[in-house]
C-alpha cells in the first residue's frame, strides 16, 4: 500500500513538473518585439517632453495628424465601396461587368502607387472637370441653360489637392480590396448559394443576406490590415503638397535643418498610430470570434 502511494506521488510530481513551464519556455513566450516597440516609443516621448528640439518638431508636425487621419478614413470608406462593387464584378456571370472589373484591377495593380497618385490627381481629375464642361455646353444647347451653366462653370482649381489625394487613394485601394472581397466571397461554400436559390431567393438576395455577411466576417482581418497600410501610404500624398504630417515634417526639416530630430519624431508618430490601429483590429477580430461562438 505504501509502495503504491509512493508511486502515485511520484507520478503526480512528474506530471506537475511537466505541466509547469521552464524558465526558457517562459522567456520564449515573452513578446520581446512588443517590449522593444514600447521602449522605443517611450524613449521618443521622453525626448519630446525634455528636449527642446524634439518638442518643437512634434508641436509643428502634429498639426497634420487630423489631415492624415481624415484622408485615410474617407479614402478607405470609398475604397470599400469600389472594392465591393469590383469584387462582385470579378465573380459576375455578366461578361461586360466581369471584364470591366478585371481591367480595372489589373491596370491599377500594374502601376506603381506614386505614379497612380500623380496620374489620377493631375490627369484624371482635370479630365473629369473638362468632361463636366463639355456636358454643360451640351445641356445648354439642349435648352437647359441653368444646369448647363452649373457644369460649364467647373474649374480644375476648384478641386483642392486634399480631395484629389482622397480620390487617388480610394481608386488605388479599391482595386486591392476588390481582390479581398473576391477571395472572401469565393471562400463561402457554393452550396449555400444553391440552397438559397432553391428557397426562392434571387442571386442578389442570396448574396446580400447569406454570402456577404459571412464573407465580410472572414475578410475583416484583411480589411484591417489594408486600412493600416493606407494610413502609411498617405505619406505619398505629400507629393501633392497635401499638408499631412509627412509634408509638414518635410517643411519643418527644410526650414530648420533638423533632419534627424524631425524624421525620428515623424517615424514614431506613424508607428504609434499603426500600433494602436493594429490592437484595435485584433480586438475586433476577437470580439467577432466570441460572437460567433455564442
């Protein structure tokens, strides 16, 4: 009896020793990358609060934060609409709709983003304004002088660079999001569409009420990552003289010659914004997963 109890005690001790993680395993599980990012951000915050050069740079650059965030938000909302429509076109049975969507995606994906921003803002938008002028002249000829005068009075200078930047980013990211939506829709079992159609739903009703809600839930992480990517890519709109934090940082560095101070501050500001957004995306992912379990 004593022998059996001793053996049982040894087995339980072995089990506890195996279940208890070692110091090496604990060190491996520590998110050292997160600690390093927090330390870097903390160090820069200390510099901003104690060093006059960093404090001056931050005070000057922070004026562009609102422009950066608003440009990202509005451009991404428009890109989601474009991406959804184009993604549906990519899987459409309509030959014209499918080929137009594919043409749009392939052209956008084949041109560098900076070139696209230049082209859309400085070529595409003026071409649209010129089209409005032609439309206005046509309407005036047809006996609609009031409406015709409205369109004919369109001026290229009346479209600010902020709006052009939003248009350029939304068109560019619309093509990328189209592939995300296409992949999300195609990840849903085709049998669900067939079952919905057998219940009397049209293809659009089945897509709206059955397929799309599941697809959007699946692609939420990808949408979050693209939103963060767009936030970083808004730095490219500084080439259009949009006063985002990158453009303001360039102006400040050019005037003060404090390049190191300015760009360390700028990089930390981008890192902080993307870091916070990454945590927000992960929180939303966990929340959706919890709701799905319930």
